[in-house]
C-alpha cells in the first residue's frame, strides 16, 4: 500500500478514474514513441521502401497526411462527442482500432510501401483523435483547483511509460544485438499489446457524466443521417461558441505559435542530434535523458502548477525553451574540432533542459485549455485543441525543413528559437482569469442542439 501522503490520487474526488485516465496516456506512448518517433521511420526506409532515400522522401508526406486528417476531423468529431456524450465510446473505439493496425506493421515486407502507408496513416489518425477525446475528460475529472494536478499526473504517467518502453528497446537492441531493422518486427506487436493493456483501466473505470445534448432514444437518431446532422449542428455551435470564449481563442492562437517549435523538436530531434555528430546509441541515451527530465517536470507541475497558475508555468517553460534552443543555435556555428567536442558535451545538459521544457509545456498547455473549457463543451474545445496542435505539427516541421535545406542548420535553429520567443511575447495577450471565469459562468449543457 502506498502511504496516503505519497499517493497522488488520494485527495482527488475521482482518483481511481484519474488513474485509469492516466493509464491511457501511458498506453498510447507505445505508438507515439516506438512507432512514430523511434522505429517505424528506420524500418520503413531500410526494409519496406525501395531505397533509403525513397523511404525518407515518402515518410514526410505520410506523417503530413495523417496529421491533416486529424486537423479536419477533430472539430467535427469533438462536437459530435458533446452532442451524443460519446467521448468515452470514441476514445475506446479509436484505441481499439489503432491496436491491430499497429500490430499489422510487423507483417510489412520489402516493397509493401502503400500498405505500410495505409496502416500508418490510419493508425496515426486514430491515435491523434484519441488524444483529443482523452484530453476532453480533463474538465470532468478535475476542479478549477485541481485541473493542473490532474493534467500533470496524466503527463507524468505518459513519460513513465516512455521510460519503460525506451528501456525495453535498449535491452532488445543492445542486449540481443538486434541492430538490423528486420529484427524489430515483434516490437510492433509489443507496441500494440502495450496499448491494449493500458487501455483496460479506462474501459472499466472511466465514466462520462455529461448528459447528451441530443435525444438518442429514438432508433432513427442513430442513423448515419442523424449522426451527420448532429455533427454539422455541433460544429456550427462550436464556431459560435469560440466567439464568446475569446480568451480560449487567444490562447489557441498563442499555443499554435509555440507548438510550431515543440512539434519541430519532436519530429527533428534525431536529425538535430545527428547533425551534432551523435550516433544511434547516443541518440537513444539522449531520448532517455529527455524522457526522464520531462517526467520530472510533469511530476513537479502536479505539485506546483495549481499554486503558481497555468499561465505562469507556461511562461517559465517558454523561457527555458528560448534559452535552450538559442544555445543550440549558437553552438551549431562552431566548426573547429575542439569546438565540436565542446559542443557535443554541451548538448547533454541542453537535452535535459529540453526534456524539462517538453514535459512542462505539455501539462501546462493542456491544463490551461481545461481551465478555459466548460464540461458541456469539452469534446468540441479539445477537438479544437487537437486541430491546432496537429496543424502546427504540419507547418512547423515543414518550415524548419525548408530553412534547414535551403539556408542552413544554424539558421533553422534560430528559426526554432523564434517560434518559442514569439509564443513568449504573445502570451501576456491571454487573460487567464477572464478565461477561467468564462468557463465557470457557462450554463449550457444542452445548447449544442439549438
């Protein structure tokens, strides 16, 4: 038994459900880390694609296509989730759909480019939509006084999952000398099984308490035409709502700006490390350092975020982002052998700082969205959150890649720093007190059908 004072769930009104919710955060790390970030891109370019160059060229459009689909569908399905109280069914359905698709990646053989693309794009779409539905439970699971703690608990559990998965991957690659991508097939099955196992607590314990905004007793209400009507009606209501919640809209705009940077770091971390001369073993260790410090930042946020305020936490974290990426940009200008060795040593503390920033920005941003969101509109507003984040995931890496390819690595790192600096300068535009008051003052569980 964990002593009550050390149990982060003990003093929460819905502690068991928060644990189950966090377990889903832990579960989907298997796709986001093993498939999305570490293994599939290498497996795809070295095993499936005709040549590594062709594989690299196809990987970007695959990621972009999946994220654009999430951008398009997020607000529509978010509005539908509110109208029908389908947040939990859609959360579980997207997860159950992603599991077999993830496992099926193990069956991909040389030349199966389009089959791999179809599996990956569909699975990434489902996982991306699932993130939105998972986040939409935050206003139901928390109070204005605990929203930061609950958000941080979920984020901490996700990084705990990341550390375990990185440890398993390191054991497989180094302990069994599985350096050939052909030997990684079974890891895709492990990723699917991990995802399924972590979903079970949410399937059993997580409950949706918000009543449907539309009547669903009539069987005709479950027809495709009725569901489509509710989706369109809900989307129109969401568009009307965002005009009334101006601080939410302002924060989403600021969130988009600095998410250009966070997404770029996520997608280009390996490439940035490679440009500094790091090999695969060092890159894996760097990922472990970042996951550990990100988990520590999220755990710290669970204790302090509600005390200091979500906006203040984001401000502090953005300062860390600016300083860290600026230091990387300045280091990248060094060219001599001595400078290069010094540069490599300096990257390690910067990797730790980036991990702290990554963990802090994630939990702080989700908590502030939760604080600005009425329970009755959580599906729709977190759908907008997912749409904005995924769109930034398309625009930011593309801009970084273009600048890096045409102007140079150093300049692209200054551009990366600029994303975070712009977010920091724009953040005072958001009045967090007014935003939280707007959320508390909402009294409209049924207006999505008006």
